[in-house]
C-alpha cells in the first residue's frame, strides 16, 4: 500500500519515510502547530495506514520546527462547540486521533520542543517513548477551562506519574517544564538535540525484529480495550462539560482578556 500522507501530502503535516522510519511533523508554525478537525483525522489516518504498511517499522511524531502542538485550535474549537458531532462523542476528531495512537501496534515515538498543551500532552500518554528538550513547556489546562480530562488521561497519567503527581498536574492546570515532565514519567529523557535523538532511537528500533516488538507492546498493553473504552467514556463527560456554565465563563474571560471568576459556581 502507499501511505496517503506521502502520496497526497497535507499542507500542515510533513511526512517522510526512510529506512522504515516514518516521520510525521506537524507544520503550522504560525499557530504553534494547533490542531483542528481535518488535521486530527489526517494524522489518525496516517497512523492507521502506517500500522498496516510493511514498509513502516517505527513512527516519530513531532513538530516541524520549534513547537510540538499548542493543542486544539481555539477558533476550530468554538465552531465545534456551536455544532458538535452528532452521535457518539468519541467519534469527534480529537478522540479519533487519540484512539488511533492508542491502537498503534508498532513503536510510536514523540519528540517535543516548545509547547505541548492539552491534547499535546494527552497524545504523549499513548506513545511508547517520549523525548523533550529544555525548551519544552507542558500544560493540561482542562480544569481551568471548566472541562475534564480527555483521552484516558485520568487513567494513564495516574499509572505513569502516580496519583499525587497526576492530581497536581490535572487539578492545577499549571504549565510545567521538562524536568517536571521527566519526574512525572511523561518523558523518557531530556536531550540537547531532541529531534536527532528521537531519530537515532527510531533507527535502533527499526533494525530490531518488528514481530517481537509488536508482541512485546501487545503484552504491555493487554488492557488496550479498557483504554479505548476510557477514551470514549471521558469523551462523553468532556462533551457535557463543553456546555457547562464554567466553560462559558472561561470562554468569556478569554475573549474579554480577563481572569475567569468561577466563585459563582459550585
């Protein structure tokens, strides 16, 4: 098969396959690589196709330049709020991407520079190896927006970071650096040249028996269906929070360039 991400490139996603390593680089620097509906689905499709393509042995997900992703594009999110997906919440584009990453059976490596906000962090919880540099700045902002965790983050972050660290990151919604991400088990290591390091690790894995790696990953993720189910259940809760008065206050405060006041809500 021919990967559509290479045969028909997307304007905001660079794709390159070399020696078994597929590089997917989000390329929307003017918006700090913020994601929107069509781009979510394009990356998900690239992962699904790469999983079935024998020429692909490892995938690296990164930004094309200085940022990983600023998360959901705000303008696209506002349109999404006004006309939400009909039917199952888990079929909305962001959750389609998260489930594609969760299902991916080959090694999936993330390389992080600059901002990794919202789904930019949630995605990392579904990868196998994560490397960052000292410019990386992470945030899980959902509570501060009147929302709730997405993408099985409530389950996976507790597993990776432990309950107390996960609670701090989820409750406070504060930005945190690479050192804190390393301490929370979100990244494997902090590298001077994170893109080169990620590529070297991918090349190492690409030279190993893929069947053995896939089997090992399947054993490590034997609760995959539970994770997929958690993504879907969190999506339902998330979409209910989208229409909450707290979310309305957060949006109003953002538009008016002021601090939100949640004291009126219980």
